């Protein structure tokens, strides 16, 4: 059997296998035991010191302090 034929048969087998997979396993969405958390806002402050050499191209991060703020 040629290599192309083997690859084609393997691809066909995968497609047929995936098409036969069930659409949903477990609970229906309205009967799920999991509940969504309510949306809320948060302010995150972060900081520290980064250790980096810049890499062989000298284009990466270098040593130095960093700070950040994230509002979600």
C-alpha cells in the first residue's frame, strides 16, 4: 500500500470517527450542577523586579523594575 493511500485512509477514518462522536455528554445546560459566578469589578495592582538578559538578539526583557494596573 502506498504512503499516500495510507495517509488518505487514516484521514478518512478520523473524519468518520469524529462525525460519529456525540454532540453533548453529561448534563443539559439548563440542568447543569454548575452555576455562573456573578460579574464583578476588580482592580489589580502588581509590581516587582524582572530579571532578563535580553537573549541572544538583545530584543527580550532586560533587568529592571516593573509595575502594572489592571481593571476588569
